[in-house]
C-alpha cells in the first residue's frame, strides 16, 4: 500500500514537472487528452480507474 502511494507521488511530481511547460493533460501514461474530466484524468481514463476501484472492492468483499 505504501509502495502504491510512493508511486502515485512520484508520478504526480513527474507530471507536475512535465506540465510546467506544456499543456495539462490526462494523468494516464501515453494519453495526451487535454480535456480533463476529474482527478487529473480525461473522462475515459477516469471511468476506467473508477471502474477498477469498484471492481477491486467487489473482489475484496467476495472473499469475506
Ligand atoms: Zn486519458
């Protein structure tokens, strides 16, 4: 879990450095969508990430 947070922070800092001189784009690697929907993602990638989180919750709750 801590590793994930560190990765997110690292990506976030890299993104800030990258976006300092270029237009702000989607956080998803390789995506240059500038129409940000929420949480730094374009609508498409925000949906994918939100879907993954929901899926993880379902899988985690299944075992209990
Ligand atoms: Zn995107």
